[in-house]
C-alpha cells in the first residue's frame, strides 16, 4: 500500500484491557466479501480460513485473534492472490494473533498451538511449478510460474486458494503494522509446518513493518520470491530459522532484532532454533529470479552453546545478500556460512560446481532494473560492510575467507566489547537433545563500537533510513517497547534514557538530567526533552518527572507552575513545596517540559525561569 507509518507513543495496556471485555466471534468459513474485525470482539479461528474472491479483511487496532488449541489443531488465516489484509495497529493498540494457550502476560515454552498468517501475492518467483517437478524458468522470468504454499492443502485439484506467484512485482496484498504473532506454526506433516508469518510472491506495494513473531514451531518470517520490503521486525525463540527466504526474493529489509532460542522441547528445526538468517537463491541453481537482497541494521543474538543454534547468516544456491550496519553476536556455530545447496533441485540437477555461486563476487550492477533493484549497485552481489561480530565461537577466519566477504569493508570481526547495552542468558537447558540458553533480559540499544558509524544509504530510493549506528537500535530508543510480546513478557531490560539537551546548565548523563543552582531572577533555563529520545513513552512503564524546589527567596510567596504540553492542565504549587511527580502524558508530540515561578510565564518553547534550585529525573 506504500503508506507511511507514524511512530506513536502509547500504552500497551490500552489494547490489552480491551481484550478482557471482548465478545468471542467464531470464524469457520472463508471470507469472500470485504469484512472488518473490530477490537470489541475476539476472533477465534476454528479452521483454515481463506480471505479470497478479491475481498479485503480489515483488522482494527487493538484486535485480538485468539484461537482454540483443540479444534483442528488451532485455526489459521491465509490471504489469497488478488485479496488483501489491512491489519494496521498502533504501538498503544497492537493487533495480536495467538491461541488460548497464551495468557497474554507471561512467556511459556510452547508453540504449535494454532496456525499462522499466510499472505500470497502475484509477484515473480522461481519455484518448482505446482503439480510438476520439471524445470520451469531457466530462460527468463515466467509469469506462469506459481507454486503451492507450504503448510496449505488443496481441497480439490487446481485449488487456486493455495497458489502464489505470477508476473506482477508491484502486487499489493495489503498492509501489516504493529502486529504480534505468538505460539503458532501448526504442523501439517513431515517437513510441512506453518511459519509464524508466511509471505509468498508478495509485491513491493505491500507494506510490512513493525511485526513480531514469538515462539513459532518452524521459521519466524519466511519469504518466497517477490519484491516486498520489510522494516522493524522482531523474531524471538522460534524453532527453525528466524528469517528465511527462497525462490528469488528481491526485496530489502531494515531494522530487525533476531534472538535465537527455542519454542518447544523438540529437535532443531522444529523446536530448537536453526539459522538466524537463511538465504536461498532459487529453487534450482540455474533458474531466475535468483535472490538479490540488501539487509541493513539487523541485530542477531545467537545461541552461545555450540549445537544449540546454527549459523548467523547462511547463504545457499548462489543467493546474493548485502548485509550492512549489522550485528552478529553470541553464535555458537559459524556466524557466516557457505551452505552451497539446500537440496531443492526440482528434478533438474545441480550442474557442475553450482555455477551461480561464481556470481557472489560480481558487481551488483550486473543485475539491473527492472527486476533487480534492491541492492546497492556499487557493491558486490554478496558483501558484508560496516558490521560487527562479537563473542562468536568459530570466527577466526570465516569472515575473511567466505566468498561473500570482501576485506576492507569496515567490519569488526571480533569486537572486544559488546555492541549492545546488556544481555543476560538463563542457565543451560537440554532441549531437543541440544544445549540451549534462553535469553532472559536484553537491552539491544547500540553501545561501544556500534555507536557513531554512519550507514550507507544505498540504493537511495527512500526505503533505507540514514543511521549513525550499527544494529537495529540507536543508543536511546527501543522501538520494540510497548507493542511486542517480547516487551510484555519482560525480555527487554529498561534502562533510563538521557535528556537530549539542557541549555544553560551542563548535562550529566550519569544522573540523566539534573538542573541545579541559584540563577538570578529572570534567568531562563531551557530544558529540551525531545520525545524521540524517549520513544517509546508509556505511562504504564512509569515515565515521570520529579521536581524539587527549595530555598525560595520569599517563602510563602513562591509558586511553581508546570505543564508538559499545552493540552494538559497546569499544576500549581505555592510556597516552598515538597517534591512532586509530574507524569509525562501519552502524547506523540511531547517536545519538552516547562516550569516557572513567581509569575514568570512559560511559552511553548518550555523555558524555565526559577530563582531556586530545580532538579528532575527521567526514567522508564
């Protein structure tokens, strides 16, 4: 849909409180006409439900889709080619897909309690043609190349509801934003499991941002072909690959947090996490399209126990991946891996030496428009730049010897200090026969070598946001707070942010913000608190300002008046008041706090004219 996403501050409890009072609606048949699901109801998927016949399913912010776990193994939702889903939540009112095994408040080692969301579009793919093992597209992009979606079962020969692919790279399948998918991934059969979010043949006009997958039995987010782009995503504790793509994905991604772990006590790939990022080229080595993608500002936190998690970045079948401004850390296995082949030959064999592999070191400009537009043309097809490896067990030579890497691109292979603020693992557990340590707390904001490194905004087509840090988060903001299960379940360490600027009085970052002293009457102190510094702000998280005033020159006559924004009432205290707490309102446009005394006025620039000491502290 190519819509813009506004970052709003808010309270997760707004949506959660509504869940408790919602009426349950059973959903057991296909959606064939445009329909809206509202937040005053809870929707229980009782079977595999398709949005089809060109219909649009609109889901309001704050809506809970919570399925039974005992009916048909939990329900599931799929959007067919030509239909759309518009599920655009907000930070304060996210949309949640889960099952009734989810208590909505605390994390549980579980998955496979319902299905997933599958979206199928009409963009180009390079897959084994549906119903045939024959080679299908060596000679060029074929709009006739379609495939049956993994995890879906045709109800009759030629069932169009399960097919994805086509010849429209501008396909628009709708929009997802501020959506959390939890405890899903129903197992259909051997090697046929539903991913947390399945995206097949999705076009570039589909918007996918601020999405989370928590505890899926199979992959977190899997992309098959197409040109869709992905921004601001979180994947926690899934049972296979966290981000997986195949069949010629030609899109981009920026700002992703991947935390490897386990979803259930089952084998690796169906319970214990496998590769953090797995990129396949095409279904057969000599087919097109082949994957050409650019990933920027990704933070991968792996499994430090060798065997408890697989690789950080696994490349297969000649896939082209430009990874930049990213972090690969705490990986017990290879952080970068040349996997060569995935074995999906479609009956066509492999050829000698997997010839597409030789294209890794060619300039990306060799793959030109209109089909390949996601990569930076000035770099090589597969290249890692301005990225950090930290505390990885098997990285002495891998970063410099794998074909996908070019020396001298600003990488720090073995950083001395953690590139994120904090990370705490739990004790070793034996899950699926392997040693696994579940992350207990993480503050993924940038630290040490990850700070002050300008990213390369390329291609400069408006998708990539310029950054001056490595990884998914800057030094101050955790954009995953408020709307994710990871936050609700307590995985994020919350450390107070700092005030952006204090005019007239030096700031002390260790104390956050302290303004003190005895300026002369009429002296103005400007205290600029940019809301983006504290984003996201949540009253539920206890963001506050404490004001202490002492030593009024005229005891009994002094007055403090405080307001956070123009829309809120003033707070007036006379005399020499005791400390008081001013909650910061839940507003997206908060730009500062103003205080004044003895009749000195405060305007929207939030100046302070006090003749006494003023101190305040900000925390989350």
